[in-house]
């Protein structure tokens, strides 16, 4: 029997990569692309694709079930700011928000996963499809971290972890052993730019996963856009967690970082 995979496509490069990788592994992808989040140019990649509003939980379930989907993945990001203003109080997702212990993105996604599971669709980790993008420990750029940058990374690492574990954000901007900016709903690229505005050149971006990261719910990532933001902000370095987050467009990102003397390293 043909393997089928449902993909809920948000923003970023994960949806297209997962579609392509899943096809290589013998899956037919049935993609529910979220309007205002997924790239407008996203295509079916040999599978099936339809577009939905972010609050269309029940229609997405019907769509998946009509195409024989029993397993699915979340791919990419959904900006929570696009969920909370919704006005349709009878909507399934809005009812979840009203019943949840809080309105954090993790809580919303977990409640959605539970609802899908009750309808016969389980969510699996996207990691098997993104494994080629994971990085081992060590430097990626020709530019190595200076002693000051190394000290900032060591000082900020566990602080970043506590930030992530508190479900606040997964990126911390540090300079001279001081917290410059903390990621919130705005995302990694925006907090890097804000850090540059607040503290000027020389900031260090540290990105980590939660101690008990559930990749079905959220899989943090870095990529070319991360480095572009560091260039704009005058950042000195990016340090992220080895083996736990994909690096998109790595070759182009590393080349850009070397051009601007920004160090990139993966830490265990």
C-alpha cells in the first residue's frame, strides 16, 4: 500500500524540503498549506495540495481523511499573532484557545494534535525528513569565535535554555555577558535585528532547543535568513545546538557569514 503523509505547511523552508524528502522516501504528500504563512509558490511536489485559513482545523481534518491520511507533520512556523485575533467563536481552534491552560504556541499545537488524534490522525516527528540538514558539533565558518564571543556563548547558553524551557523563546541575544534581547512572538530574525538596534555591532545570537523538545510540536531551525539578519544587525556570531535543529541553505549562509566575518558554530 502506498505510504501517505499529511503536511500542515507554515512559513519557512521546512514544508518544501519535507515534501521533497518524503517523496524520495516513497511517500505521497497531501499538503494543507496555511494562507498567509506558507510560501505562495509552494507546489504539490508530486502530491496533492490545498490552501486553508489557519483556523480551518475541521476542514483540514476532512481534507486529510478524504485522501487517506493517518499520519501528519507540522512543517514550518505558524505566527501565533495570526491565531489570537480570530473572531469566529464557534471555530474549533478558538474553542481550544478558550479551554487551554495558556495561549502559548506549544499549548495550542498540542491541543490541536490531540483533536486530530481523536479524529484518527496522529502527528509524527519531522526529524526523519530533515535529518540531512542537522549539523554536528563544531565550527562551520572560517571565522572562529573570538575569546569575547566564546565567553558570551558560555555565559548565555544555559540562560537561553531556561528561556526555551519556559516556552518564551528559543533565541537569546547577548553582548559583553549581558542579555540584550529575548525572543518572543516576533521570531528569531526579528529579535536579532532588535538586538542590533539596542546594542549595536558585536551581538551574539544563541539558539537552543528545549531540554525536552518535542519535534512534533516545534523544531527550531536556522538558515540563510538568520545570517542575513545578523549581517544587517552587525552581529558577531551565531551559535546553535548541534544535532537538534536543521540548517537551511547552509552553504550560502556560511559563505555570507565568512564574507562578513561572522562566526557560526554548533554546540552540543
